[in-house]
């Protein structure tokens, strides 16, 4: 049987994107790399993304889909605006080399994520993401159990897992995402896949919950709850969508407002259930310092994309002010504000809401289990970045998922075609995916 080169190359692109999007957040690499003798860590990270971007260009040319790709980009002005702001921040950055490095990675990762989003429909998107989640869970557990020197976050205790990531909260947050993704995958294949496929998905799902538990991350625990509720409500809507009337939606909105109000009124008690308080273990003090003494000096354009936390002098100064040593802003939106100011944050929020709108439309259009995935990702992107930074500061996985959702949910052009004229998107492979 002849090898489909395009499919093999696309698999390589997925593997490169999965690894490179988490590059600096892995324990094997520095969180804030310096720029020394070539090739240094920054150059290696950029090389991964450039290779993935070049492979995507080869696929577009080989399949004859470059025009299709360009047409889809013309419908997406907000990602282009955000990329331009981040790139132009090089001119006012406090560290030009860091901003150039981070902006280059952002552009390359966006190019790759947009292609993945356009090539895959939600069924294939769910399939690949569940496999990635299972591998991450397996790697995290293996590292924690076999190499405690790296896999255990000893800053928090001798039994706190961080797995392959730099911090327990990173592991807890990512584990929570993959638990919900694997749950969706399990529900999606419950009647179509063989016993072997169902077995590994069940094991991976249980493993993801175990990894979150062993991370001792309150953020991870809350995300598991929020994302599972998102899955439940999405499936509930699918089940009753045909019978829903306007007054049902009004009643649901009122109930949501009441629940949020009650939660905010008694937030301390809710956080107390996870051994946390209203200060969120010092995060509110950090945010107040950043807003009052840092953001206030450059509120519109910031200090340059990705440049501030890479400055060890800034971290030392923050330590003197706060009494602890921060390495990120512990809020994804705060870190964007620091880098590219209110203008950049506004551009990012326009990207987010465009993707959220597309995710909701995808759920309404598909009305199936896989159609819940974009909304699940957008929920994770929002809630995971309230008490941690998972947007563009130390990794680009979440940003890549947002871009992929935007292009998957909103694409309108003709299906991608392979070099032999056949469909390369999963129109012809959906049944085969369910059997894997």
C-alpha cells in the first residue's frame, strides 16, 4: 500500500506543534531562556516552529490549497491585528531580542494552528487532541513516578506532582483540560469504537483525573469541575435543543446570573474548600503591584511582547516589593497587558470573542458530541488564565487552540484537497477515526 506523503507530513506537523507549543513550560528547558552562543535554547525553539511552518507551506503548495488558506485568513482581521501589535512592540520593547524571539514564535505558531484548524473538522480535532492528552498524561505520570527529582514539585511538598511541566499548577490545568477532552472522546465513540479503543480512552481519562489530583492544584480541581459542567450543559442542550424556546434561555440566563452572584458573594468559602483564601495565595497582591507600579507607566502599549518577565532585574525588584519571587504574572490577561498594553489586550479579546462566537455557532450547527469541543476549549482558555498564565507568556498551546477553534468553526471555503484530488480532511476518514 503506497504511503500518503501528505498525511505523514501532517502527522509530523502535529507532533512538532504539540511539542514546540509547550517548549518553555517543560522541565527540560528554561522558562525564560537567555540568548548566548548559537544554538541556544531560544534558537532551538524557533527552529522547531520554522520547520513546522515550512512543512505547512509545503502541504499547502502540494495540495493546491494556498489560495483557500489565504481566503480564510482574509476573514480573520483580529488575529492579524494582534500579531501586528505584538510584532511592532519590538520598536518600544525593553528587550528587543526577547520580543523578536517571542513574536517570531507567535507568528509561526499562528500560521501552523490556522492550517490545522482549516484542515481538520471537529471530529478529527477531537481525535488528535485526545491522543495528545493521553500522551501528556502518560508522560507526566511516568516522570513523577520514575524520576522524582524532576517530576515532583518539591517547592510545594514531597508528594506534589508537576510531571513534565515546570509547575504543579501547569500540570493541574493541562490535566483538567485533557480530562474533559477525553470524556468527550469517550462519549463520542461509545457505540462505534471497538473495546480496545474504548479501554485506552477510559484509562487515559482516569489517568488525567489522577494526575490533576496528584498535582494538588486548586486551580486544576476547579477547572475539572468547570469543564465537566461545560460538557454536561453542552450535551444537555444538544438533547433538548429542538424543544427549547425563548423563555427557556431567559430562565437559564437568570439562573446563571444568580449562581455567579452567590458564588462571588461567598467566594472565600468556596476557595476555602480548596484550602485557599480570597488573596489566591498572594496573587491579588502581585496583580495590585503590577497594575499600580508597572502597567500604570506604560498603559497603552506595554513594555514589549514577552520582554518583561525575561528580565531578571525586574523579577528581583518584584521580589523586594512583594516578599516572594514571581516569574510570571499568574494571569494570562495580565501578562498580555504587561507586554503590549491595553491596545494589545483589546486586540486579543477581539480574537477570543470571535473564536467564542464561532465555537457557539459550531455547537449549534453540529449538534453532536464533537461539536462541544470548541466551546470546551474556549471555556478552558478563559478560566485557566484567571489564576495562572497560559496564553502567550510561557507557552503558546492555548493560543494555538484558540486560533485552531477560530478557523475550524468559521471556515467557509471549499474542503481541502490532497495532491491526488481526494479530500484530505476527515470527510472520508470519520468512520476510520472511530475505529482507532
